[in-house]
C-alpha cells in the first residue's frame, strides 16, 4: 500500500525530538514473539463533514500525542524515540466505489502494519475512506501504542489542544518507581515456565455465559475488582488441582494517580499486575499484594520488567504471553463496539487461559468470557458451575460480614 508507506515515511523521516525508556508494559510486550498480532482497530463514520477538517484534526492529534510520532529502537538499549512533528505529515485518503467494502480496507491496513518493522517504523496505520455520502476514519494500532480508549470520534471533529499529550508528570512518576525488590517474581516465572512446558497451546476455543445474582454488591467490603479477583483465583485452584501455587496476570483499566487518568490517552494505557498466590492462603492474604500494587500503578509491571532483564529466563517464557490472565471491566457500548471491530482484524494470538468479566451497571449481572487452549476443554467443562459456586460462597461471606 503505497499511500500507507508515504504516511509512515512522513513521520519517521523527521529528526528525534527526545528519547526515553520504554514504558513498563511496552518493555514487557516487546519481547512477545507475536507482538505484531496485538492489534487494536478503530472504525468511525461521519456524514456531512468536510474531509479537509478531519484531515487537519488528525494532524493535530499526531502533533499533540508523542506516541503517534514514536519509533522503537534497539541499537544500544531498548529506547523510545519521539520524532519531531512534520507539518507535511501525509494522511491517506481513499475513494471507494459502491462495490468496495470498509472491511477490505481494514484487512489491508492490518496486513500492511504487520509487514512493518517493530524497530524503526511507526506501529499504526490510519486512513480516511470516502464512500458515497459517508466519510470513514479507520485505524489499526499495535497494542504497545494504545489500548483502544482514545476518543477519535470527538477529537477528529474538534482537534487537540497543544498540551493535551503532555506526559511529563506521568514520566516523572514512572521513572521514580523503586524496582529494587523484585525477587518475588521468581515464583511467578517458575510456575509460568512449568505451565508453558506442560501445556502446548495449539488453537483457541471460547466460552461465554452470563452470571446473574439477586445479591447486590453493595457491602463495599470488596471492590468489584477484588470480588472477582478472589472468585476467579479460587476457581482456578479447582480447575488446576495439581498446582500448589498459581500465577495470575491482572489487566487493570483506568489507572490514575494525582487525580489524572491516562488510560484513554496514548501512553501506558493500562496496568498489569503479576501475582502468585498459594492454594492455602486466605482471601485476606490473597488480597494483600493486590491492594498494595493497586495503590502504586505500574510498580508491579516495572518490577517484573527489571526481574526478567536480570534473570536468565528461558526464551519461551520471555516470548510468550502470560498463561493466566484476568480482565475485569464495565459493560459499555464503546467496548462492545471495539470487540466487534477486532473481529475484522486477523490476529494470531493464542491464549492459554484468559478470563474477562464484564459488569453491568446493576452489579447483579456479569458476562464472563473465556479464551483458552483446546487442551483445556475437559478441565473447563464445569467452569461455569464452579465459578458460580465460588461467587455465591463469597456473596454469603459478605452477607455475614454486613449483619
């Protein structure tokens, strides 16, 4: 795609404005052998909007957001290079016939992005499509750039203020995090290696079910994240009875400090907390580390990166995503829309076991979805029943506490 090559070159040909260390999550993801498959798509349609306005505002977004002008470098150490803004940044525009589909162009942008280099090229593709009376913005971003929360729909109409992407306080916070105590990841990496060596992931299957309860999670003894963290952890110990300890990677949305939320910007969009818990531990003991790391966003992820840099870990461990992953989020039309878009992007991401809990506003209904290795089919056939039991058990404990 010649126009997408022009877009890439118009950004990377500029000089380097500044260089900094990779963010903790980027530093972790960049080791993954399939990182080119971690793609986040956007599709936005407009009617009766001038293409010149959208194109001008897209340039403003690129100017204001440093990570849209970044490339990764591994010449000496892993570094993030922020390029100077190019006033002549080229934004591709395609005119479609009535026979051509938006989906085909999304596929083409995804394929082109996978062909670009992780080191030296920008890690996203954007374009405008004109089809009859509609104008479409489409974009495909590597997960190291965004988690899909940026409000392109509004910003393409309004533009960005000059200081909108200023992450100086954020950088200062991350750079000061102490990572000297990271020995606890030895357990995590040991069990991760054991799981990866004992279970080959050939292909993925999925399960989706809805859990409903008459109990309202209003006691505030646990937050929603804490409640489902405990429920899922206790469920996993029943699914994997042969393990005395289990590692769990929690994806945390909406991380904030000093009253500023960065998850909807380009940057270290979400946090990851890697923990190891013992089967025999009480719920209070299981929550202790989780609560501590929740108070210090990115500390756990930065410690983990420091650990894997210093430890001599097997290549498979470094190059593989975490085996057990939990994401807890709220239900929203925007998130549901993003999930539908992701179906248009071919991605070869193989999960061992990833669990997502989506909470309805009522707090009495939850969608639980699993992506898992087909080798776990027999183990997970009673997953819905077990997680129901563990959730109800925790609800009953909370009822006793509140009396």
